[in-house]
């Protein structure tokens, strides 16, 4: 759905026509007119004195407005850079839900994948945040402090464990992702794509971050430290505690202003970003062994040891599972894997260890059994013997299917992230048909290509990306601007914007007057710009790409099928900003 473009600013008021003195009459000669003009000028001179001086109050208002405008520009420029920053490193500290100060050193991609370390209470936890699923790896002491004292703490200490995203008070990916962080620095975007102004920022003091001079800008209780040198860049952030009146309750944070946070920011280099991607992929490869603290498994009723004889005993554990999750990878209706370890002893000596794997529904009850065989000779009877069965039960956080889906999602993110910085290997084409790169162009075609590239750069410059705006939405607006620029070209240029082809003729474009949606009729293929004597006599196709991908061979083959046969070898070329 194409969002409407933001409303244009109100037009300027028309400038009044210059004053023209009325002709007074034929009886008044030139000298009389001169006297009138002198008198008029004299009246102005001796009349009440009106100057451009402002009162002290007006001057203060004007100065405050100028400062607010400067602060707003500082924030906007830093936010625009942060919005398309591929990855950021945050070093600092924040206050957790229990009031403890937590040190953090985390790296966060533009879309919110997080990898790093958190240190609290002498315990350092590694963190891995993937979309709406968060994992940590930390020692048993941390879990005991968190209230896990049923034996799971020993298992949790050995590997990655899935935890609620807000375990530490806020979801790192949702709050610290550069693309999301930037939205809090400038007016937000409403559902129709219109900027929404909230409150005015204020200029603070000049300071420095790691030796780099920074201007403080305060907005909504958050102090942003922005480099004074170009290009403008966010170097640090500091917030005030968020509390309810009369208490110290800190709500779950969804914005940086909800977190008592102090941190400095550093943009990752291309090499550092690649190391981050490689590290996340390595850790994802072992997540199939991760445990799940969100899935709770408990014993239902009493465990039974039956039947038990002098030759063996069976332990019966009736277990109940309960799952609460909003994750797109683990849903309420999905089965979970529960691993149960049962240890049986006879008179204090180990006689059997049973690892039992159960597949359970979220609200399910199943029985795990362990059969221990042993031999008690008659010489030892009659005598009382003690048989014990102990168990631990943990749930696996990631199934094989989950792992594949998460890996695919992350691969897509890496490709999108590449469009923000160094582009990943591009498997699609810059030129088509394949085998000829670049295609030979005559003088007329080369001139057309150069001109369209100039217009594409102008379109990208004209359409500034709003904070919070998706790459696709921005790209759609850039394409619409390119079409406007091409349509404004003289007819002699023989350039046509957004021409659709279907069944060897021109395709029809539809528009829904209610929803505003528009598009081509089914099956049509439409290059962004066509060079030709007419739309039905093309000699070159040019297609604008604002992301990492180039032309797809399937798109080109589908386009050829919609063209008259004589035009099915026309080359197509990618145009970029």
C-alpha cells in the first residue's frame, strides 16, 4: 500500500503589487509634485520613530527559538545518520529492575540483533538477542539469585538459555537498534507516514566523548551527545531515572527514555561488523542445544516407585508443562521438547541413570519412567533398603525447524544490512541479458543512461528518508520522484517513466480511489524508465535499485515474454543513486 506523501507547506502569501502613486491631475506641475514628495518624506522623518529594535522579552523569545531550531537540526542530522548506520557498539551502564547497576558492552545491528556482555553482581552474562528471542549464557550463581533452585541452575550454567526479552528491564533489540533509536530523536511517523511533532529539544553544554567534542541536546528527559564536527554523529546518551510518583517502580522499557541509561556509542567499522555477523552465525549454529527458561516443567502430584522388588524398581514421574510466549518462533500451540534426567540410587549407590526425552504440548501432562534393575541376595534379607529417584527437567528452546527459520531470517537481515554499508556479494545482475556485461550502447543510449542516472541521484537526494521509515517505503517514494523527473524531461529525450507491458501491448494501471492503492494488472512487467521512439518501440530499459539487489533474471525473462518478439533482446540496466 502506497502511503500518501506528506502535505506540502502552505503556499507563501502573494507579494503585493508595488505602490504606484495616482496621477493627481494635469494642473499640478512637476515642481508641485516635487513639493508633495518632499513633504511626504519630511512627514515620515518627523513622524513617530519606528525601529527594528526588539524588547528584551522579544529578544529572549527570538534567541530561545533560534536555539531550539539549532537543537532540532542537530538531532535530525544525527538521527538521519543513525537511521542508516549498519551497526553500533554501546558501552555504559543502566539500572536493572531490582535496582542493581548493570554494566554493558553490546553490539547491535540496525534491525536489532544483539551480541555482547552484561555484568551484574560479579556475574558476567553473554547475551544474544535475535528478533523477539533472547538468550543468555551465565553461571549457576546468577540463576540461583534469579530463583532457579530446582536443579535447573546447573544445566542452565552449561549453555545458552532462552529468557524473556525484558529480563534485564528492557529489550535490547527493541530499544537500542539504531533504526529504532533514531525514531526517539526526532518527530515520530504516524501510520500514514506523516511526521508528528512532540516537544522542542534544548541545547545543553559542550563536552567531549573519548576526546571528540560533543554538543549536548536534551529532549524528553534524554541527553544526546552529538559531534560538533561533520558529519554529525551520536556519540553518547544519558537518561534520567523513570519512576512513578511516590515510588521507585521502573516499568518495562520500550523506548530509551524509559531506561536509566548512560552509554557512549561507536559505529562499527566494516571489518568489525563482519566479525559480529560471523560471531552471531557461529552461536546460532549451537542454539539447537539451548534450554528454555520460559517453558516451565513441574511435577504433578507425588512421584511413585512402583513396582519395586528385590530385583528392580521403576520410577514414575508425572510432569506438567506450561508455556507463555509471544515469540514468532515458539507459539502457544506448538510442541516443546522436554529433557528429563532421572537418577536412581539403592542404599546411596547409583543403580540407574535415565535420560528421557518427552515431546509435550504447551499445557500437557506426561509420565517419564526409569527402570532400575539390581539384585538383592537373600542373605541380605530381611532388611530395609532405601531406593531414591531424583530428577531434573529442562525444556529445549530451539527445534531444528526453528533453527533453520532463524538462520534464514538472519541471512535476510545481513543482506538488508549490507545495503546500508558495504554491499554483500550481489548474486543478481547489473546488466541483462546475461553474458554481455556491460551491453554495447550506441551514443543515444549512452546519453539516455547518463541522464537517467543523474535523475536517479536527484530523486534520492530530493526524498529524505524519515526516521522510522522502512527501506521499502523510502524506495517507493524515490521511485515516484524519479517518475516525476522523467516525465518532466523534454519529449525529444524519448524517455518514458513506469511503462507496463502485457501480452505484447501496454498494460493498464489501476488505482483504488478508496484505499489509494495502485498497481499494474496481473502479469504485467514494468521497468522504471524506457528509452524509445514510443513506449511500444523500446530500445533500452533502465531500472532503479535503491537496495543491495540488482536485476533479477526471472524478472527480465518475464518482461521479455510480455514484449513483441522483435523487442525481446532489448538490454536492461540497473540505475543506482
